[in-house]
C-alpha cells in the first residue's frame, strides 16, 4: 500500500463524502447497509485541510476575538 500525499487523501475523502451524501443507507433483500460515517469523514476533511495548509506554508483562517480590549 502506497503512502498518499495529503492532497490525494483529501481528494479520496471528498469522493467518499460525495458518495455517502448521495446514498447514506439502503436495503437490499431485507438487509440494511450503510455507507461511511459522514461525521468521521467531515472531521478527517477538516484535519486534512489544516494539514495541507501547513504543508503549503500557509495558516488556516483564524478569527481574532476582542473581549473588552483584550484580543485572543
């Protein structure tokens, strides 16, 4: 098994999300089958997007919050 680049992993993840969104569960001959867990796929996509940004030398979007003159 080859080690995939972050970009390739992100593309595979998006393909899985698209497939799962299209047909999440179905029944065939009385047997119910489910596709991938979307929550897990979305979490992996967030991780991979952040990882790709790090590899490309950019930072993911961060919002500054101001609490009465103190910024975090």
